[in-house]
C-alpha cells in the first residue's frame, strides 16, 4: 500500500557504469565483479548475458515440505530465518538470513528496501541498504490494500536439503494502484526461488513464471542482482522500461563463487549508536549518560592501523555539547566491536532533542561513504515525576502554512507507529499518548478548501512488548480505539492557522490512555506502539527534516513503524519521519511504587497457522480459572469469543473459524494472571 510519493527519495540510484555492474536496461548485463563472482543465465534468458556455460533451470519443489515464513505483508522484512548450513557470501560467512517482502534475502541485517518516489533502486545503489541477493526485487505485496487480508496463494517457504538452502516465493503479486485491478491493488504473478549451496558457496535463482500487469507510475519496476557490505555488486536484469522483459518462464541464473580472489579491500564501517540498529537514544537531564557505539571491519583483511571512533553531539543550533574519540588498536576481518566511551555525557539542565554523529577513520580506508552514522538523542525532564517519552518535537504552536503539509494525511500515508527501547533509568509505564490532528471543518470551508469530515470514526491503537522470539512483537500491553476529540485524557498541544486570514484550520490533541496494569520497564523488551486509521479523516502529527518543525538535516530517530494489513513492520520513511506516538511514565515511581509483574500465562502459536475451518490454541496457566479467548480482525472488531474453564498447567482449546473470510486476525487469551495476543491467518 504505497502512499509516500511526495516524500524525498530514500534510495539513491546508481546511474554510473563501474567495474561491478552496468546501469543500462539491457536484458542480461554485467557478468563478473572485481571480487570474482560470475553469473550465467539459462539459454532462454534473452539479452546479452554470458551464456557460454548456461544455467540449467532446476526447480526444487518444497511446497509440501517447506516451512512457511509468516508475517510478510507489504514493504516489510521478517527474520532471521535459519539457513541450516554455513554459507559464504563474498568474504563473510552466515548461518541465517532476513526475508524481504519485496523479493530479496539479506545477510547480517534487516534493512527494508521498498518502493519510494523513484521506484525500486538500481543495483548497485549507494544507500547502505546492502549485503543482499535480489532474486526478484520489485514492489511485491502479500496483502490486500482494501482490508489487509492475505492475498490467495501468496507465500514464502524455506527448507534445507543436504548442503542446500532453498527459499521459494510462490504466487506473489505486484502492488498496483490502477483502479482496473480492483480494491486489492494487486496484479500479475511471480514464482521464483533462491538456492544457496554451502558446499560451493554458489547460488542459483530459478524463475518459474513472471507476468504483469504491474504498477507503471515509477520507472524502477524490477532489479535483480546482488550487493556486498560495501554497496558493490552485480546485476543481471533491470526492468526500468517497458521494453525490458520480465524473466522468461522456467529460466535461471547461476552465480559462481570464485575459486580464488585477489580482491583486497580495507574498510571500517560506522554502524550505530545506542542500539546496534542505530535507533535513537534517551537520556534524562542532569543525569550523566554512558555512550556506546558499534563499528565493524567490513573489508576483506584485518585492520592493524589505529581506528578512530568519534562521537559528536550537537543541539538544534549546531552547538556541540559532546565530542570524544576512542582509539581501537585493530579489528579482525568481519569483527564487529562495541565501543564504550569513558567520558560520560552531561545532559545539563535542559530537556530537548540532539543530533548524534558517529564517525570512523583509519589509514587506507577505501570506502568513505559508510564512515558516518547519524541518529537522535532525546533528553527528558524527570524532575517532576511523569515524563512523555516521544521522539517528535513539542507543538506549542505551528508555523502558519497556506497549504498545510506539516501532517501526514492518511490518504497519502500508511498507518504508522513507533518503537521504544527501555531507557537506562527504570520507569513505570502508566499511559500511552498519541497526537492526532483534528480539522476545523468551518475553517476549511471558510478558506475555500475541500470540506473535511470532523470525525475520526474508530482508530485502533495497539501496544505490544517486543518479547517474542528474537525480540519480535509478543505480549499485548493494551489496545483501544479513539473515536472522538474527548476520548480519554486530552490536552491541546498545537494549533495551525491559515496564513492569509488567521483562520484556525487544525487542532492537535494529545489523547492519553491509562494502561490498566502499569508495569516496570527497565532492561526489558522493546515496546511497539502502532495505530490503524479506519477512515480518511484521521491524521497523525509528525516531524520530518523538511517539515520546518525540524532544522533541515536534523535526524529522525529511525524508530518509525508502518502498519499494513495488520502487520507491523519497519517504515520505509523511518529515516526521515518521527510520528507523535509516545509513552508516559514515572522514573521516580520505581522507588516508591510496587512493581506490577507482566502476565505469567504463556500461549503457544496456534496450530495450524494458516488455518481454514478450525485451529487449536495451547496455553499454560499458573492457576485454575476462567479463560476467555477473543479473536479480533485487523480493525479491532470482535469476530469470535470462547470461554474455557481452565485448569493449572498446559492445555488447549479448539477454535472454530467457520464464517471467517481469509485475512489476518489477532486472538487474545485472557486469564486472571494476564493476557497474551498472537496472530492468526485464515486462508
């Protein structure tokens, strides 16, 4: 569900020819890389590829035996998925991959590569979203844009057979907003698989079938190729024009690992601050904070020259408040190092938002574009007890704008949210806060603007702990809806006026929902807070470097989420946007308020999942008592309930799914000891 066409381009296209790949639109393109990889297409591939040793199409059927990758939607990444073998990609070895909904697998990180204003990026692209195999990198989707239900037949399966890891994308459609394709906004079909061979470190992509139509509003329809950690790679097809065909049915591309390589590259990379995925950090004013950075030897050789890792923190006016360098003696090839800076940050007496820049340097570094990383630091004021933890700027008043562009309209933006990590100072979380833009209908009409319905309808808010496997979304903390301006505790936090006649256009209202069971949050799981807007009147308050609420170039936190079809994933605009969803907590309450423990019941994933007519849910109770099972759709509407007279220990309940249409659902198992929510797919 792509709606960010007005945003800045998030993906730099590689438009110049280099030794690692050509930027033309021929059918089969560059055949080798400086590292020594070589690709050969099958004889029916077309174009001018290297076919002296053609690939042979050999489909490996895992449809009945493979494990399904769950959680794929529209523009998201899931994983990691275990390979079951050790596979060498370029000069590093991996035993797991992340799976992108847009037709690629990625080694070592889970960056989202998605449709932006300029289309799917070229290969290679210098955007540091790298280290991947793009089997069929296109604007693919697994869910309906109408209601978030799974598209029939669309699935990804994986299996390890002997020395080979196979991952199959089966019956995946292109996203397409042409009204002719229907409300699902999906068309065409593609089925392909990537096969990694751990014995040879070669891999092959088998293309079973591919057909349109596809979305033609952007120039970059399809990229197929590979990139290493240095944004260097190899491309075998780029469909950026109608004259370039999709891969032929029952064709293949095989990529051969070099028997030897003379490729030597020295490269130290600045990875992140605060967290290893470079999401913004939190501090409290007047309380010293320790600083941590992550750097990596991304090159092919051990680095023996001294490495300077430097952190600079500056305020909105570019005044430096911290500047320190730590020297690392050496880094082994492939080594990722955590750097703790001995000098503590002294936040001072002012709360605010700050830019944090990490740079690395060493003699002979051959790849400068990954030598810096930028993120945001938020300093909170805890002296009054309650703090509002959010990564947006405050809204005391808004700059008048003749054509308001300060907010994200739901018509042009996906539903969204934010992810939070526990601050280093313990905090009792008591409320969830969300800033929503309420339009003044009379003001819009007075200024000759299109009338806006001054009602939100229902807006479904979900807040989860990231206590699932691998830090994934797990326990549901709370869920609620906002239907009116007066729902829950409210506060006016901003106004927007027309620039010509000072007419009020919008009021930003902060809705504060008290959590039924406040809990201690310290060194625990991440919290995911996301909102699903259910009509076209709802709008988030937001910040972006180009919205005039931030100084140009001031960073976002990297914590913005996207919700599509009930699936919460990384937002493709997270590098530029912070949405105004936050947590309200009390750091001082830890010493005086009893800590309320999180739910002690456990709930297993339902079996089977996906399911058709029925499914079974197993759960373990700490004591006997009534159990309530509620199934909700992606909008929060209850579609099924069941009561169980539970006993202490593990047991199961069978749920009837008759009458439920294929879609993504959420089921909640509730007991006196707490509640747990899981996802359910009905086919």
